[in-house]
């Protein structure tokens, strides 16, 4: 496996673990000092914080991954994962087609940075948006 394929596999394995959710396994793909920022500039300390945040925002949530794009930036590989989210809001309403984009930096075989963007905040503020 080359550098780009290895980084993509690390991110894919992380996302698989985080969607189970298995934050203990997911944490094994992240450095101890990982930098995680979610939508709204929410800083997360680790994979367990991600699981905790998601459990407060959704009854459950999964990703339908459409593609990965990898870029070698010298000392790291940037991996973009994009697709849609589907699941249930805390009130039991189901949703799907919620766009997301995750950006990871993988260095020396481990995720050192993760940035997350999705439509959830907009859909929470204006539920009718996801009816279109």
C-alpha cells in the first residue's frame, strides 16, 4: 500500500469504528494530542468526546460514505471523506441526505487532525429543509 492508500485505510477504519459507535477502537487511530473541530468551532478532545457529542445531537447517526480524496502535503496526507448522514433526531424523526465533509490529517500512520462540517445545525434550526 502506498502512502495515500494507507492514510485512506486509517481514516476508513476510524470512521467504521466511530459509527458503531466504538470510541475505544476509534481512539486507536488518533494521536493522543489530536486536534478535532466540529461544526460551529466545537473543539473535541478525543474520539470519546465525538461519541458523547453525537449522542446528545442524534438518537443515532451513520454515514453513507460517497468518496475519499487524498492529498500528499509532504509530512502528512490530507484525507477528505464526503457523503451523507442518516439516522434519527432525539425526538424520533428520521433523516437522510444530510451532507457532510470530514477533513483528516494523517501523519506517521495516525490521525493528528480532524475537521467536520455537515448540514445538521441548519436542519435542526429549520426542520423543513430536510423535507425537500
